[in-house]
């Protein structure tokens, strides 16, 4: 019989379920916490699954997180602290994502300030090159030079556009999902592994049959 996996995942709209053996499977007690976490961090696989579920389920206004423990039951007096620890983990992740958003915007604006003068000069030359009679050069050279200028303009504006629009969009989606997890309803359940019933051996079966026959006369 195959061994039961240490972590089991399930998800439905508005709900994510994680079954673990104990707290040792839920948190990374040996790893060093990263900013802004100050305590044990959530298991990376568990955190990724919960966050991806929240990001995928955009239409649900809220989400419920159900954590089941198989080996070591959680006592009622431990639930409040554990619930605060999980919510605090996602709140810290919101802080990291918001910091990334601010840094991303600052870098994009800095890149844009650097790119604008080059774009203006390149656009000026592109306008001159669009008229073949300006430099009195062969048409194929004029077209080649024009394409080079267009590529330069594209390279200069791509980085700020990517940071201001594409990266910012995905960061906002991540922050929205994390905020949903911070406000999520967290439920803990104890799910002890059920023992597999043993089939009686052939000798036990025959003994039971003999006793039954004696009683029946």
C-alpha cells in the first residue's frame, strides 16, 4: 500500500483545503524568515497553492481556508494564535507586493526620464529619414537607417511601458488575492487517519465456524 502524501490539496470556488500531518508540515521551522516576516514562514508549496487558488478564483468575493491535521490534532486554545499567524503571513506578503509596486513605479519613471530625450532625437531623425531627398542617399540605405531609428525608439520606451502597465497589472492582481487571503475565514479540522480493518485469518474463521456449529448442536 502506498504511503499517504505529507500534504494534500483540494480547491473549489471560494474554498481551498490543505491537509497536513502536523504543524511541522504547515510551516518551515528551519528556514530563515525573509523580510518582512519575523517568524516561521508558511511552507512554500502550501503558500503557493493557496495564493494561486485565490488568484484563479477572481469572481468570489471571499475565500475560506480549511486546514486539516491528520497526525497531531490542534487544541482549541491553539487555534486563535495559529489563525493570527496565517493571516499575518499573508498580510506581510501584501506589504512585500506593495513595496514591489512602488519600486516598480519609481524605476519605470526613472527609465522614462532617461528615454524621453533619446526618443525625441530619434523621432526627429525618423522624420528626416521619411523624406528620401533630405540626405540624398539611396533608398535602401534610407529605409535601413529609418528602421534602426524605429528600433531604438522601441527599445527606449519598452521598459517603462512594461513596468507601468504589464508588471503593475500583475502586481495589483497579486495584492488583491493576498488581501482576500488576509480577510479569509480560516477553519481548522482534525482528521485522524483511519486504521485499515484487518481481515480475520483463515484459522480464526475456521475456529469461529467450529464454535458456531457446536452451539447449534
